[in-house]
């Protein structure tokens, strides 16, 4: 473990709890150059402006001015001073999230040992550096110069080490070994990854790793320069590099997820598929992540969840009666806080939560960290909360929380976009129906009918197909209107449309041409078959119907399209045949 050393930094420490403040301040005084203590945010900000500290450590919930307000004031004056927050997750979840989004350097559990706080500050400042632990040797192994940091590291003053032979504090090398090593260094000019055991003044031994190089100076002559650092520092550095790489990969995968959601929001037309695909990609972000989308009106219920996780989500997230009701055992749960206050909420270690059935279920499933993010604009009647869970302790920072918030915002935008697209398409279909449908009978109107006829003529010419049309008119319709009224006349039109429409194929089209005139388009139908259909329709129409208090008949004109016929000629021929049927006595067919 990294050795904690005295930090050459000035610290402002803000805490309102007397017991915690006294214990932590007493510990920090032994490890920092200068410590200033305050009891609330107001005093803390005043100390900040007076002392210009290197680091600020603050509680969140305090009287007079809380820690979050103080952090915002510090940030407003443009200071880049690192700020560490001590938090109690039972009560500080929401303000801690805001503090992270304000760019704090780190946070830790308020009841942690003071050494953990000091270690966080140590790690932030990264005090151990290779250039601090240096010395130079003569060809005989005599120390020519040594850094002050190296002297302190071994427990000596710099002057005590000068002119001594290096073998006096290197184990187990003697003078001969040192000279042999220096000759090798003189030959190679440079050596890396040298591991040496150094003996401190107090007798303790420690392994240092370093590098050496030969320097040929005309004035000082040949000498050898070495840079050292503790082996545990190398291991820690390697771990930090590995963790940083893993984190960069993780953040990159969040960016890729965000990009995917943005693209799918444009392409998708199905809300359920859109959301479920996103949920299934959460484990791809980090195999240790699982998640559920909870919807709420009064209580939270699971609606979508990652399919490939062995978790019974409905049992893990049973519906709560009212998100506004602050029951003692549930009021600190992140998903309820997120739904209640429409804010991000998280707990990086569920052991900090009060005991509850939910905490017990999480522990049984191996969940350690839980994060809940509210989703905007997902529905006019629901509020949704995306909850992601980690099987390891996961610490959050501003960059990651911003990414998760962007993900849920884009999810909300995508859902809203899909709803709008579906509403738009339904409206277009509705308008198309209105534009192309006869409002009384519900059949195709004349405008759309002309389009269909022209399209059928083009198709018949291209593929050398035949088609026919049937033109019919309800007999004595004016007399029906005059005798029984327009309401009855409308009933006749509607009933005739229903009778004819129910007798046609799906490829046929019934068109109300105008008034009491109708046209039937019969693709790929010969004159003979069209006449046969017209006879059937004529018989069906003349049958009495209980809804119509009078006999109804119709006269039909049938014609088959000829390759030389234009649309006008085709319609004219069918119309002429229909009037021929009327002249012959009505309720008959002419072709």
C-alpha cells in the first residue's frame, strides 16, 4: 500500500459534526502543511477566499450554508481548486450528484477513516515523481549529488549522503559489485528497469526501481545519473494506467451507445423494440452492468429490462404505491428519489443504505452500485426512470453522469420522436383517406378514382393486360329524394355502396362518380366476366331491404378497355351503355 507522507499543501476542511470534525482535523494536521477548519459553508468560503488553499474538503448538509452552495460559490469565482466531498448516502444522494456535476475532484463516505481521505488527496496530487528521487555517482561509486527528496526518503539530510559510497546504503552490494555495475553502465550508456534494495536510516529496507545513464562532461568528467521510485509506485502507476484505459473504453462504449440511440431514434417506428434494443446493449457497455426501465404514474413498475441477465426484475423492483410517499425503508432508494425529484440519484455501495427488503434483494443478486436517471418527455402520462446496476463498486464523476444523462435524454427524444412519427403517419393516412374517400358512403371518390383508372390504363398497356369497368346509376333517384327526403336518399346510397362493395374482390375498386352514379374498376377482367358481375350486382340491389322502405334498382353500362381508348373515351363508352340500359326500361345491363 502507498506510504502516506506529509503533503506540502494547504487544506480548508469544512464539517459541522463536532466529533467527526475534531477527529479528522486532528489526523490531517499530522500530514498536511497547513490546515484551516470551518463549521459551515459560509465559514468555509470565507476561509477559502482568505487562505487560497490547495484543496477543499467539505461536508454537504450543514447549517447557515450547505456544502453544495459553497462549492457553487467557489466555482463561480473561477477557482480550479480540487474539492473533495464527504457524504452520507442515506441523506446526501441528490446533492452529491449535483456536486459531482459541478466538477468536484472526488467523494467518499463520511464515516470513512481519515486515512482514506488523506489517501484520496495523495492520489490526486501524485506527489511521488521520478525526478525527486535522484543521485549521481562518480566512476568509483561516490555520491556526487543527491535530491533533497531522496535524502528525506532514506531518512538523511542531503549533506550526510554526499561523498559517501553508494554501497553503504544499498543491500546487498559491496564496493566491488558497484564498480562492476558502473563499468557495465559505462559500456551500455543507459540501463532501464534496475531494481535495487535500499536501506533506510532506521534499518528498514525498500525496493526501488529506476534507470541510469552515463554522462560524459568535459568539466566534471564522467559520472552516472540515476532516477529512482518505489516499486509499489510502479505497480500503482500500472494499475492506474490500466484502470484509466478500462475507464476510457467504458466511456467510449457509453458514447457509442449514445450514437446508436441517436441513429435508432431516427430509424425506428416501434417504441418497444427501440427501448428493448437499448436495454440489451447495456451489458455490452460493461459486462458487469444490468438495467431496467421503470415507469411511474403513482407507483414504479418494471417495463423493460436487460434480457440476458439472470435477475427477476419484477421481483427485484416491486411496484411501490406512491413515489411521493416517503416511507422510512424506501425513501433513500435511488430509483424512487430519481422519480420523486426528477434528478439523477445513485449509491456507489449499497451497504451504505439503511436495511430494507430492497437492499437485501440487491445483495442477494450481487449488486453493489445502483444509478437511476430520470427520462424526459417519454410520455404525457408517465415518468420513466432508467436504473443501471453494477456488480462491483463503481465511482462516478461528472463526465460519466453527463453521458448517462445524455443517453436518457436521447432515449426520451427517440420515444417522443417515434410517437410523433406514428401520429404523423396516422394523420397522413387520415388526410389521404379524407382526400380520396367519399364522405357519405366511405368508398373511393371521383378524384382518386381517376388516378386509379389512369394507373390501370398504364399497367394494361405495359403488360398487355385487359380490364373492364362497370358504370351504374340508381334508377329514379331524384324521385326517391323528392318523395322520401334526402335522409332516405342517403341511406339508399350507403346501402347500395355496401352491397356492391361486399361483392367485389380486393383488387377491384368501387368509385362514387357523382350523385347517384358509381363506377366499378375490374382489373384483369374481360367483358364477359364484367357482364356476369354486373348481373349479380343488379340482382342484389333490387332485393328489398328492411332499412329501405321502397324498391331500389340500378341501370348498368359495361365496357372493356381497348388499347386505343383514352380514359375519357373509356368513361364515355360506359356512360353511353348505362344510358342505353335506362332507355331500354332501367334495371338492366347494356354492353
